[in-house]
């Protein structure tokens, strides 16, 4: 799943460490999310959206697999 997390975080001048602390996850988790190596749980997605005052859909881009 693609996301705009890194762009949004940088636009607001927030470091990965700060975001990780606020969300109670590791900095590595934030890095993995930003690089698309990890998809968040629904709970973490809600926490991220609430932190930024945005909807989940504004941050995470769901693309259906057309081969299904």
C-alpha cells in the first residue's frame, strides 16, 4: 500500500523519532511505513490519521490488485 506519510511528516517539520514517540512505535516502524515495507494495522492507521488531523484515505492510498 502506498502512502504519503513521509511527505506529510516533512511538510510539518516532524522527525521520525518524534512521530514514533507520539504513536508509541519505533522509529524503524515509521521508516518501514514510509518506505512501503510495512502496512499499518487499522489501529495504527487511525492513530496516524488522528495525529495529523486527516482521514486515513488522505494518508494511505489503497490500490486494488487487478490480478485478483
